[in-house]
C-alpha cells in the first residue's frame, strides 16, 4: 500500500497536531503544567504544522526534509528529557535543581514570584513505564519516517 505525497504530508502535519493536542490536554485538563524541556519539545511540532501546510503548496523535497528535521529535533529533545527524568544526566539548572546560588536578589525574587517551578527531572505521568517525553520521542521518530516517505514520494 502506497500513500500519495499529499496524504503523507497531511498525516505528518496531523501527527504534530495530535501531539500538541495531547500536550495541551495534559496541561489544561490534566492540570500538569509543562517544564522548560516540555516547552522545548513543543516548538518543533509547531514548526512541523506550518511546514506541512507549506509543503502541500510547494513541490520538492526541501519542505518534507525540513519537516523530518523538525520531528527529529523534538525526538532528540525528548530523549534528552527522558535522560534527565531518569537521572542519567543533569538537565538545565533552571528546572532540575533547587540551586539558587549565583542569583541576584531580583532574579531570586522573580524565581519565587513565578513559582511553582515545574521540575524537568520529575515525570508527572507515565504509561508502560515511559514518560510523556519518552512517548514524544517515539512518536516523533515515527513522524520523521512519514516526512521522509513524503520527501521520497513524488506522487
């Protein structure tokens, strides 16, 4: 079974739409505010949605390859975030520690006033022992394959 290029582009774009719908549902319905790394994982999905629309209008391989790059970027951030959650490596100090050394009084007050700080090294939800970051990485690798198939497919 083969899919046409437009169908693959729509599927890839809708995949990012679904990922963002899930993330926003967890945030607003599930009351699970995102951490800094969660936000970082969202940006490539937003880009992929726009890229999918552009790729539907402009022929060629550039846009689908750019979409694959966006999907691989969010997958890489998801792997990094998973490692932070599993304590395999340190995450950004702004969301993985309670360290306030080096902050001037204004920065410290800003940090306090913008609480609660959502920690990047704590997974608020898991399914089958995988966190949202892990699931994002897996789904994003699948989306990258769809983008690559669209780049290869000229139909």
